[in-house]
């Protein structure tokens, strides 16, 4: 998807190849529909929605994001193995299904809802950052493991499982009165 503007699908969408959103002002507004991507999500644009609208990634050994800019999603489900190639931000929840994996690499993921993980989160790089920036739970009670280089919490979260911070002195928690 190139150019400026908003695309409004009238039904659920399935993309069996890469989805490339090349313009930071391009938007896919799913409304209440879902988007399924079988390969890479290469995006600096926005995928927005409402309610339970979800972007599901089902590839193996694939990537999310672009080298420049931030991929913005509403709800994001990882049902495969993905590595961040660019920063990713969600308005709502991130779900990593059982036996699936999200590798932060050297990039950042910001979750404004819950982190519902029964899979694995790793950081194969040295600067992978998980930011919990809203209200929710993290990680899922059945998460296999969650290991990040850096953790930033700037919201209200209930921890249901262990998050391992790989850098001993690099975590931040904002406390509200």
C-alpha cells in the first residue's frame, strides 16, 4: 500500500504474501474486521481497528516492521515465529500463541493493552525493549518465557508470570500516586 490515505476493507482480509505499507501516513482501518498475514508485515503505516479487530501473523522465520519508522497495530497476534525489523506499537493487546515466538532483536515493542503470551519472547540483540504503556496484564500466565534486554513500565499492569531482564541495570517503572 503506497500513497496517502485510509483504506477501509468491507470484510476480513487475508494476505498470503508480504504486506508492505510504505507511507507513514497510510492507514488500514479494519473497523471490526480482521487481517491475516502469511509472510512479512513490512510497515511504517498504521493498522487500526475497533473492539476485537486483530492483525494475525502466521509465518515462520519472518519479520515485522520496517527499518525506518514504527509499525502501528490495533490488536496483534503472533501465530508463527517473527523477528522485529523495526519498532512496533499496539493500541490494544499483543498475543503470542503457544509454541510461537517473537524475537525483539535490537528493536522495541510498545504494548498499550495486555501482553497475552503463552509462547516465547526473546531478544537476540542487545537492545530489545518491551514497553508496557497502558493498562493490562503481562505476560500470560502460561508464557514459556519472556526475556528482554530492557523493560519499561509506564502504566498499570498485573504481572502473571516472570519477565527476565537481560540487562541488570536497565529497567524503568513509573509509579503513580
